[in-house]
C-alpha cells in the first residue's frame, strides 16, 4: 500500500473522519433508511485504510470481498434491517473469517484460508457486519507491543500508534486498536489473554470488553491458553461495545447504569508505577467519578501480586503447546509446532516457543529453565482458585460493582525491539493480567490525552464473573462523563 494511491475523494473521506463519527449502530440504521449506502461506507473505509498504511494495521485488506458484500447489503436493505447492516468492521488476524487468510501474524500460516467463520465472527456477519479486513497483531498473540516484522504495509516495523507513529499500538490486538484510533472503522474484534483487547484500546483511545472467560465461543481462534483466552469487542463508542457484545452473546439490550448506585473499589497494587500523565489523568477521572455520584472505596487485596505471578506464565506457557498443536491439526495445513516456531519473524516469539513452549519449560533462577508441569498443576489446583476467591470476596465484602484502576500504568512506549522485552511486557500488563487469570470481565474506557505526551490514557473496570452487562451499563453511563477522545491530528 502507498499513500500515492489516494484520490481526492479519499482525502475528503479521511478529513471527514476528524469530525464526530457515528456509531456502527447508527450507520446501520442510516443504511437501512437509505440515508447512506453500505457501498459508500466501505469505499470510505478502504480509502482511510490506505491513507494510514503507515500504521501497519492490516495483514489483509479485502477490497473486493468487502465491496461485493456492501453491494449485497444495499440490495437487501428493504428485506429487513440487521443490527450491523452493511457496516464495515475489522477482525484480528487470529480469528478465522471464511475465505480470508488467518495468519495469526506469523509467516507459517500466511497460506491458511479457513472455509468457515469462527463463531464470534459469524455472529457479527450474520448481524450484517462486513469484514473490511484482517488486522495485524503481535505475532501469535504472544506479546503486548505489536512490534511484528512479519507483515508491514508502511516504512517502519510493527503496528504503529494512531496518535503518534513513533509509539507502540499495544497488543496483541494491535491492528484493531490502531484502525479504530485512526477512525478507519468504528468497531472490530480482538482477542485477550492477559490484556490484549484492553491495552491497544488504552493506547489508541478506544473502548473494549474482555468478557468473562467462556462467555464467547472460542472455536476458530489461534490459541494461547484455553483457560485464559477470549475474544472481545473493541470500538470507538461504548454503544458499539454494547452492540457487539449483545450480538455475540445474545444478551438483551443494556441501558446506562444509574451512577449514584455504583460502588467501585481502589486496590493499591493497581495504583503502582504510574507515570505522571497517567497519574494526573486517573486522579482527574476519580474526581469525575465521585462528582457523578459514584461511591469509591479503598480495598485491600492481600497476595494479589504473588497469586497472579504464580498463575500467569505457568498457565499460558504450558497450555500454549497442546492448544497450538490441536489448532494446527484443525487447520489441515500439516504445519507442525516446530515449523511454526522456526518460521516466526519476531525474536521474542521465536525464543518463547523454542525455549519454553515446545520443551514445556518455564524461566527459572539465574537464567535457567525448569519443568513447567509442577508449576502449572499448582496454578490450576491452588493459586488460581485462591485468586478467584480473593476477587469474589473483595466484591462481596465491599458490595462492589467493580474495581477501578488505570488500564496501563504508563502511556504507549516507543515502537522498537525493546517494546517486546520481558520487563516491558510485565510492566504493561501489571493491571490487566490479574483479572485475566481470575477469569473476570474487564472494561476499558478512554479517559484523556496525556497532558505532556498527548497520548491516550485508559481506565479499566473489573467486575465479578458474569457481570459483563452490568459493566457495559456502567460504561455507557461513564462515556458522557469523560467524553470521547478527539481523533488523531493526522
């Protein structure tokens, strides 16, 4: 892709994105009412995608397929309006979409084209959504930077932040976050194991939901860990997070919560290591929450960090082997896990697979490795139940709707090889990882642009298991409190 492809019409479309963008639900209603056409929506989105080729947001931009689907949607609009009728969305490239490559962001899978949609993608397509393309990601979803050398449409390596291309888009749902931040589309799908729909939206100014584990079907998705993985909706507006979650889950519509009846908890471990921009934005957000009538209480969560550390790597690294072997068998490609690792483009991912996942090892003391099975068994039998109990007890004791904290302790880091380092990884997921391991839902909401960095900052709400729609209702009520972030200057 090159920006020289852009026509005058495309430039107008890009410029129009600077203004307040309608939600996906509003666009669908406009298509059905004949106020606009799906063909126009798709053409404009393609133009915006090409205009931001520098973001490396797409592995596959399906111009022909999306345009044909748009024409079908326009022809069918008189037959009944669907919730996402004719609206272009994007799908992370580890979620299968029939007829399009599902690469998982890795070279070995570049030729794999599934014949059927993953159930989560099928739900959205059945509701009228048009898949504009498959979005780039941290390779095999094994990281939070999106610094992936495998698939690039711009001059630099890795998915780039929509607000500052020298910065990371976050991961692993990097491309969906960047495409949303750049206003290419209004909504999309990602996946989340330890923060992967929440971190990119925190960095790119969008909203997202990590559902309670097991709430969405997991078939047809390149895996890391069946215990921790889930797909999740990502969107510019909370109304679209609500809509996508409703379409996928079959839940009834949610209405904004009454904020004076909301109770939120502050846990000290999640307030550590904040940079100045994040601290200031979160303090201001707390003041706004209290001003809106929300009750905020301090809570103690003893052993939260220790319990999480005993769960996080042992489960992800141990389950990744068998889950990936099973998935590769499902693809019918005859690619082995060893071949997958050997062809990996990212040194961090190749090293993780070859040094830990395939030999079933975990990092040990003094640069050694140890067998993963004992730590995995202990995590599943002892530490994870204890972490889940800690969350449940905290919510019950303080009568909380959710915990509240900065989604990521710091604004987006520079997009370079260091962004994929283990210390950076651990720092970025400090707050998103514990709830992931407890299996509870987490909602990310943009709250501000940093005073100094001018980069997006997010706030997260983690609620009790199964409280997804309550979290969404709170998010719907909070969006007017914080306002939606302005689009990038470019």
